[in-house]
């Protein structure tokens, strides 16, 4: 997982960096509520120069979900 992504999530969720793994789930993380979810989205969009759709935002449940979307978008930009 991208270290910038891990750091953003750790900071926003107030978690130790070591606890932010690709498989932590939104529903199982006490500090990952709807407001922090939007803060994560906003931070990722700013850090990676992306804009997510509402459908994507609703589907994101783990850091791995974010990473897959970031990877896909960055790959498309570099090829386009």
C-alpha cells in the first residue's frame, strides 16, 4: 500500500501507522465514521489529484479499495 495513503488514513482515523493495513474495514474501525470517511476521500483526492464518483465513495470500505482505485486512475492518466 502506498505510504502516503497509509499516513493519510492513520492521521485522519487517529490510528498508529502500523494498524493501517490494506484489510482494515470501515465497519470494524471505531474512528472510521461517515465524517472521517469524507475526510479521507477529500485528503486522497487532494494528495493524488483525483476526483471520485459518488458510487466509488460509497463502495470504499478498506484501504485496499482506495489503493485499487488510485492505481487504476494513475495508470489511466499515465497511458492517456
